[in-house]
C-alpha cells in the first residue's frame, strides 16, 4: 500500500547550520495535471538533419500499456499517432495506435466514420473513400484526459471515446433530425492492407466482424488483425450493408476485398444506419484481437458488456490513478504548468509498449507478451530505467516477454511492433534492458539463466538477417575488435553502415553482458566481456581535428572509421549533427554514414560504462567539460533525439555536477513544455516523457548500471514509494523557498551540501537501493557552484576505476 506520508526527520544541514523538518507531501489528484495533447502538434522547426517530427504522440483513450487505443485519425503528415492537433481533417476513429513513432504511421486499423445523413436519404449519397470523407474538426472542441478523448466534427457530430484493455467504446451524438450512418473501413493509417480483408454484417443485430492483413511501420513481415464491432442506439436499425470503393448496397452483407491492380488497397467495408433516436446517440463498441474475430467479440462482451460509457471511463480513470500512485511531488511555489509537464511525461511512459498477453498467435506460452517496442535503442536510455523505479512489475513482465521472444524466435528483439520484427538501429539493445533490470534486482518469475543465454548469444552468434535482430560483423568484431567501414560480412546481411556507432554500442552491450556475468559468478565470461567492452578505443584517432565554418574548434582527438586493413577512413565529426547543412542523413538508408542519427561529435561521449577512461583521451576533465559545453552551446546536439540525453548529465564524471543542473535548465521547459507542440522530437514510446520526468526529479540514470546522477530537482520534495518493497524514498530541498524559480525551471540554486539518511553525503550519484530501501536525500542549495560532488571519490563509478565493483 502506498505510504501517504514522509517520515518527519530532523535534518542537520551541516554547512548551513539549519535545522529543517520535512513536511509530508500532500495527497492530491494527479490526473488533473496530465495533458495527453502534449506532443500532438508538430510545432517549430524540425531537426535539420534527421527531419524529426515533433511528438507524434497518441493523445486518445488508453489504459496503461493497453492494447485498445481509441482515437481520432487525421490526414496530417504528422499522424503517426493517429490524431494531429494541426487543423488537418478527420478521416476516421480507430481502436489501435502506437505513440511517438517516426516513419510511416502505424496501426489505425478498421476506422469508423459517422454521417448524420446521406444525400437524398440514399446510402450512395454518403462518401466512403478516406480521401472523400475527410472532415474538419473544431479545434476548440478537442478534449483529452487519461482514458478519454473527444472532439466535434464540423458536420455537427460530437464524438467521445474511452477504452478497456482490448475494447474501444465510441459515443456519437448526432444533430437533430439525423438518420445516422456509421461505416467501418477495412483500412489502416498507412493504407498498407495486403491481400484479402473480410467483413460480415449480421442484419438483425448489426454486428460487424472481420479481419485484414497489414504491414508494420518500421519492420519486416506482416500481421493480421481481427475486429468485432457492435452498435447500440435507442433508435432501431434501419438498414446495413457493405461498400466497395464509392458505392454501397443494403442487399449485400458480406465482403472479401483485395488490393487493386496498382497495389493501393481498394476502399471497402461495412455500414449501419439507425432510425432517429430521441437522445441522438449511437454507441459503437469495437473489440480487437490478433487471434480471431471470436476472441475480439469475447473481449468486447467481457470488458464493456453493457455499453456503459461512464463506467468504462471511470474504470480507466481508476487504473491510471492507481498506476500514478507511487509518485507525489510538493506543489510549494510550483506553477501548474510544471506539474503538468512532469506528470504528463510520466503518463506517456505507459502508453507504449503494449501488453498483448494472450494475443500472440505466433507461439503458445504461459509467459507475458509485450509489443510496440519503438525501439529499445530509444527506450533503454531512460524510459525502461524510469519504469524500473516506478512500475517494476510491468518491467518484469517486459523482460520476461523479451526472453520468451528469444526462446521462440531465436533472438532478442531490438525493435518490435504488431507481432513483427523491427529494424535494428545499432547495438543489441535488449542486452542493456536485461542488464538494467538484473543489476536492480528484478526477479518475480524472470528466468535469468535463459536471459543470460540470450544476451550471450547476441555477442557470440551472428544472425543471417542482422538488420532485424542481433549484431552484424561479429567476425570482424572478434578478430579486429571494431566494426570496419566497408566490412566484409559473409555470415549475414544488414545495412553496411554505422561502423563507429555500432562499435561504440557493441562495446556498451558487452559491458551490459559482463554485468550479468559478474552477478552470476561466471567470472571468465565477465572478464572477457569487460575486456571487449573497451573496443571503443580502437576507433579513437588521437590527432583528429574538427572544423566549424572553416575554423578549427580547438579540440583534438575524435572517433574515426577504420577499414578492414586497419587503415583510417574519414568522416567529418560534424557530419549529421544538428548544424550540418550538407544534406547528410545518418539513417538506415544512407550508405555513407558511419554514425546513426547523430554525429561523431555527439558519439564521442558514448562510453557510459567507462567515463574515467574516456575523459583523459578527450583532454582531461577541464577540456572534457569544454567539449560538452561546445556540443550544447553550438547546437551540435539536439535534445529531441535520445543520444543527447546522457550528455546533459555527463559533467558529473568530470567533477562538475552543478553544470549538469545548469544544462537541464536550458532544456526544460524551453524545449519540453506542456503544449501540443511542446516536444522537440518524436516521443519514441515515452522516451521523451521519461527524460522530462527523471530530469525534473533530479535523479537521472546511467542505464544498465545502478547509478543515478543527482541534480537539483524542480520540486521542494519528491516522494517515491517502491511498489516492490512499500518503502518511500524522499528527495528534499532544505531551503527551497530561498531558490525556488517562479519561471518554471524549478530552482535557481546549486547543491552546496547533502545528507543521505541523516549523514553527510558528498557523492554526486546514488544507487538503486535509494528507492527500494526508502532512503532520504536532503539537498541544501546556494547561489553558486560549490565543491559538493567534485572530489575524486565523489564521481560515479567507471569500469576502469576501483569503483567498478559498485556498478
């Protein structure tokens, strides 16, 4: 049970000579501070090189990790999450969505679309194709809250929606005198339908069942989804039927439709009309399943049996309230916008991935099954570490699902959606996820022997198709200890690029495996993988310089590509940076880039497991800090992409934790604000949300390690109750009133001294035990940077230091 209070301990703030008592954080309704519309509009300029969209969040109705996601779909160029708050037109209302993804829109299957009436009262007087039926919505009518979404179409129809785990419930309110028609389209957001899709309409009940096969948005293969739609109205059913292209018929009630000659899916589906009702309301309940239409109907009947919209909505509110129960922050001298930014970020971490347990037709297993990992390259950095604190039960299920996927398909996924394999962006990042959960003590049914075998396989065996799973170039990795540019790889196939970023990421993956090996007392493996985790050094070119606008930046020593014959190649360290105007795109499709979605300037800091070895190579602590400043101040990095996250806090490793605090304040709230255009890049399944949440808590993770870097939080007190132990951890700013910032950046102060559990504490980092044991961290602030956390013994651990055993 969540503790409603914080222990009242008197704390001696040693440097300031003040005695303070921590007041309990008041209980309040967190949901009032959640705005699902944050990130639903593509505001501002896109990232210059990656052309990232802003946010792309799903703002509709969902449960935590829910499969059914009821939302409006628009014809915007930024409709990856279905709805875009940008004045585009609504094309339908569907029950399956992902959140925060880039690339092609995903899901959006079997959209419904309402008409108040058809021209001349003829079913052929309504427009059926998606492009023809698109209708504007009233911008000021849009409402979104956890478990609820609503808007009004300019046709005069009001639409509300809520959701259970596998079922959506839509409530359409029509104008007076309507003869309402609702169609169901056998399409998806990307118009990716393959082969035959089917629909059957029962004339007496109006029930629609069917299925279709579609393509994933960022992966290989296809998936089949089934639906079961029922309708309720106080007005009787008038008629029903099917439509094909632009024509409809009340005489035909079954349809099998394929793709047209040119490959574009023909419009087709079913419709139902009701007689006018006194309350003008028609409700549509849509169950979905990857197994069968019968299972979709079973979900709908069991989850929303009585079409009770208010009860379904209230159940969703209760689930979200319970999920958000572990965290409370004080509201003293805090603007509501700050609270909205914080809690909305937490909310978005639980939209994706999605719990598809018992919805996986690919194999039978008693294990949980999670899907919509977009992608682990993004989420290992802060989203999954945040959930390990906040919702460890869900992370345990995710880890079990990843291990079970490897058990049945042979490889841990790196990206997975809609039952399909996603593309591998860099390293084998499930290794990082498993190591993070392992070192933080998650168990509860996890088969860690199988988990270790799975990550070890990533390091030792190359899959034939390493563009979808595992690692490529392992022959070179084992013999040369780096990934060569223009590698000769006869064992498998994938995009033969990213030699620098893959080398750095494989190094970190091997460190993650070594972490697990140490814990399992497989010492030989641990030593071997720790040694291999130093392979990043093999691509460091000590005399490499970097120029900006023709002027030497003054920094020497950068990673560079190296060929099979061990001679150096060349890539401008600024290529594919935020300020690169050459048109270079470091993506999976680009054949000339040796880094992925980032520049060498940014990747020079990606040695998160051994910063003590990296910093001397980059010129020592003082020069390292100057490099970090240059990276941020010159806008070389872009905070809208995940590789930037840890660079905000890596000042800690050079003994300058106050600069990490200062750097956070340059990004929040300027780049992360509680507005529809308030995200700087794709939310990537809540990665951006977790960056906001952990930054504002003042405890940012170095993933795969029991390390959280301490900065000044945005609140006077933060209370976090561990769902595993029931213990409540507390972060408290002793003299908050002296330094609270009324302009949304939390505080203007810097840490002068700290106590942990009442004892002086100088380390600038804490371990995961802080949360599970319910420890108490007190911070005392001052106006200027101090010596707190700057000593050699205060720095976070690195593999090459004596503190490595603490990792």
